[in-house]
C-alpha cells in the first residue's frame, strides 16, 4: 500500500440561525452560508480521502454529507504541498524519524 498526497477543494453549505436585532420572541432569522475549503490529506486512494473529508467537516461544522460538495480531488507531489504541518510530517516520514 502506497500512501499518496491529495488536495481536495469544495464547498460547505450551512444554515445559520441569527439573533434578532429587534429582540422579538419566537421569531428566528436564518441565513445560508457557503464556506469554501481546500484541504490536503494523506490517503491510499480518492475514496479513502473523500470519506475522511466528510468525517472531518461533518464533525467540525455539524453538517450532513449531502451539504458538502466536492469540486476537485487531485493527487499532488511532495513539492506542491501548501500545508506546513503536512509538509513537516511527510519530511519526518521520509527521513525515518517518525
């Protein structure tokens, strides 16, 4: 099993409940919010990485899987990593320190 590095780009659709400015009781104001994300992960294949994305963002943003839209999944090389922590982790693995 060879572990590869993937970059996932997508959108999270969430409904936010806002406080009322006029302080009327019983009336809720809702607003739809769209978050754009880019995440780099280690994984064996694309299916594994997508499952991890759904798990991470589902727990962090409290959204269902159907509210997370994946736009692009691409395999990247070690030189193209933008995430500093992932870059250090890959270097530790490569040097045998981990």
